């Protein structure tokens, strides 16, 4: 099924706006942790919980749930309809599979938000349970380690996109002056670098889980950010990464505003 341009852009805009807000909140919590205004860094699920606990929280949680679902649908549509004309072989197929995986991850996050909204509960430790299920197999350690390699590869790809300015290819900003374009370009660069750091830490935990055959070694985004805070330079590293996530969230808002699909 081919979506109209209007439907595609609605999915894209709603999805990227919501993704931007979630990253802004995660980055904000990370920076707030460094300056003592928050007790810990938070991943996307904790951010959703926090939103629901504030005034008009249920309304905002519902909006986030719908926006995340829109992002999920858009990424799956990209993969199935091949909106970028990547083809069915080699790197093109890998990219399309990556879009589907990304869509699935945000779809699971949307489901979590809806579950919290309607039942007040949310599944906990689902990823850890999946890692545990894999490790229970005879080939489990190899599989989990392979996932770690893939996650590390995703992190390196984020870094590649930042260094080569691939993130700017589809952002229509011809009407903006050079100064504004440079600010947006740098925000995307810094944001992608921060994401590369987070993916690197998550890959490290996956390697630990695989080599030690211990699912509890696996950590998500929030715990990966907390891990960065350890050590003599931890506060500086967490502040830099949190600032990068703020930049990435801002860049997502820019894409939602200027990019058309």
C-alpha cells in the first residue's frame, strides 16, 4: 500500500517531533544529574514514567505514545516501500532491515507508554528477559556477542554519519542563512556522536552478558548513561553526552519542521 504524500509527512512529522522530545528529556536528565538537580540519568521508559507523573501527565503520555507509534509506522513503511530506493541487495537490504528494527524498538516503547497509560503498569526487564532466553540456548553466548557487534556497528555508523554530514542530506533548509545552517549541522554532528557513545557502552554490556553468560550484565540506555558517570572524569563525560543528546533531540525537531518526505 502506497501512502499519500500528506499521510507520509504526517507520520514523519509526528514521529520525529516525539523522538526529539524524548531525547531532549533524556539529555536534560543526564545534565541535571551532573549539576545535582536529578538523582540519576534516565532512559526512554523512565522518561515516559516521569511525564505521566506530572500535571496533565496522562494527556502528554498519550501524545507521546501516539507519536512513538507514528515513528514506528514510518520506519516500517520506509523498510517495506523502500522509500529511499535502496534495493534488495547488499547495503540497501541492510539499511532497510535497520529501519525495520528501529521501527520495532520504538513500537515496543509506544506499547509500553500505552500500557502505562491504560493500566498504570509497564513491562520491566523485557530486554534482559530476551537476553536471558538467548543465553539459555547452546548458541546463546555467540548470539548475544553477535548482537553486541551489531550494536557497536550501529554506533560506528552514527559516527560516520556525523563526520561525513550524512545527517544533512534530506534536511531542506535552502531558505536559511549560512549561520543557521551551520548551527543545525553542528547540532546533528554532536548529537550523532553522543549516540555513538551510548551505543558503544550498550555494546560493551552486551559483550559482558555474552562472555559471562549472565543476562543481568546487560544494561539499557539509562544505565549506560549512569555508567558514563563513573570514574574521575565521569561527570564531564556524562555532561558531554547529555549535552549531545540534547543536541540530537533538537536536531530531530529541526528535521520534523523542515524535512519533507
